């Protein structure tokens, strides 16, 4: 594996906040909230927000218009919900957990008053590095994976990295090898692994808890990896940091 050339990257500032109003869901999606500015950003066009009062608690198994509004809001904020269908399934659950991780909330996957309020005034992460094409950043502190392009986060995935006894190495690499299938390793099953350093990979897994639990790889949900697979390739930069 070869390290990313120093001239291909430049550091960015930490994540910032964006204020996007408090209206109920209006037709259409919000302008993607990817600004790195520390000042509040006014929404333009049709806004997708969630009111903080008079709304039901949402969790896996919930259905209906409130779930569609939640999915639309998370999609506008670049979280990987997999689609807007009004069904709070596993992909929506992982998107909510990823949002809670980024915003410093309890990682329970339930949309209650605190998570709903944060959805109306979210932390908007920015990548630490800029590349002309796609790149991957694994934030081990937040336990999320960013798909970035040209200095903006374009997708945020729930992730679980190495536990304390088998930590994920930090550093700058590129994807050097990929397997378009399940791989049975000595440490378990890996779905569509993208190897970036020795035997360490970003891969799909059937178990992606809200805390570090892997043997050193970076796990993402199986369906999330399916959606990510065609975007990344051999040579995609990978940055892993705390």
C-alpha cells in the first residue's frame, strides 16, 4: 500500500454548525448543508426541517409521514438512509445513530426531543482533507465514515472501528485491493472489503454497534457498503484519524 502523496491533500478546519430553520416538511429537499463556515447559514429554496414539539417518538418499526420527513432531513444532511420510503428500517436506524454520534447525543437510534432539536440545528462536518475526486475519512472519535469529494462531505455512514485490544491504525493510505464478495478471514466475515493498510479494510458487516467493536477494520452496514461500492475504487484515498 502506498501512502497518499503530501501534495494531493490539504487540511481543513473542524466541523461547524448550520442553522436551517424550524418549519415542518415542505415539498422538496433542502440545499445540502455542507458549508464549513462557523456562521449560521440561511436555508434557501424549499426547506426540510422537523418541528421540535408535537411530534411522535420515532424508532425502528415506525412508519408514516413523520418517518418520511425524518428521512428527507437526514438525506439533505448527507446521512445514508438508503431512500425515502416512510419506513424506519435498519438503514434509517444507522443514519440516526450516525447523526447522534456527530452531534454528541446518546447513540440509541431513537428520535426524541433532543435528537429532533439537533436536526433543526445540526453540526455540519467537513472533511480534514481535500482531493479532486472521492476520498474516505474514518473518524474514530465519532465512529463515523465520511465519503468526501473536493473538500465537502457527500455521505455520512455509521461505523464501528477496532476495540481497545485490537485498535484501528491511524494514518493516510489508499485502497489497494478490493473483493466483491464475502471474505472469510481469521477474524470473521467481511462483506466487500476495501483494504487500505495490510489486512485492514473498510467493509460491510452484519453487526455495526454504536461503539468500537471490530478486530481493527472499519465496519459499516452491509447495505451501506452496497451503496458505497461503485463510488470508491482501487486508489481511493483513505484517511483514518481520531
